[in-house]
């Protein structure tokens, strides 16, 4: 049971993520035409597909997409096994819950990349095969700022960009898990550091009795010499 509750959280994240993506795909038009305002003009549902990584980032070329999907599959297995090891080592529960969030998000996006090219027929038109070339479905849009970048700005000058990219449940789950780990890393890893001190007696501080005893032995040796 100690394992199942963490994997159950990952499964719940995957189920919600996939349900929302399918609802958006089958009930919304892509782009501005199908956009739905949730909180004024600030928070919207905006259906688009992302051929690359989380939050709209991409790897160029057909081989880049294939490599990304295969990397996601390997990472998914690695995170799942890492979660098992964390439970075995009985580390801070907060850390385990965060890794479960990350696992759920990773699997959610892997399903899109591996299968959506076939199931939803959304692979790029120039993809060599629809398998492992599916595009990730994104829908949540926080409209902080959107416009054309000034020409003098390095790298992005002249491009039309949004300050906060469109994302999905899987992206949010990964982001929340990683953020909590970074914020509470001292608490999460404090027990492990304490265990190292306890396992190495040489690192433990002397008690008052031990200090006095050591001092008496040193004095007696000094007087005898």
C-alpha cells in the first residue's frame, strides 16, 4: 500500500490530463477562433498543438522529434523506478509526492507524443511516420502579454510572442512538482544528511563526559612524560 498511493496520484494526473485534452480536441476549434475566456482576458482556454517539449519549446527536424519522444519514454521509466526507490528508502513524503506529480505529467505528455499522431491524426504533415510524432495538446493560456518583440532584442527580435506560453495539465503537474522540490529542498533532504552523520560516529560531536575523560587522559600522559 505504501507504493500504490503515490502511483495512484500519477494515474489520476494522467487520467485528468488525457480527459481534458480529448475534450478540447473534440469540442474546440484551434486558435483564436475557438478561444474561451475563463477569467476575463487574463486566463483563457486556447487550443493548439505543440510538436516539441513542454510550454511550447521545440527541437528542430524530424529526427529531433523522434529523439525527444524516445527520451521521454526512457525518462518516464526512470522516474517511475526512482519513485519506487524513494519509497524504499523512506525519504521525506513531500519529496515522494512531488516525484509522483512529475511522473504523472511525464507520462501524460508521452502518450501525446507516442500515440496522438495515429489516434488524433495530428502528426506534422512532413513527419516520416505518425507513430512517435504526435503533437502535444495544449489549452491553458495565461495572457500576461502578447505582441511583437522589438527588432533590437537579441535572438527574438521581430518575432510575435506571448509572455506566458500555452500549457496543459501534464506541464502544470511537472512544474508544480519541480517547484515544490526547489522551494523545500532543505526539508526534503535534511533527513538524508542527518542519517549520514549518525552512520559515521567520527562526525558526531563529543559529549561533555567524553570531553572531560579525553582531557584527563591527555593530562595524565603529559605529566608522565
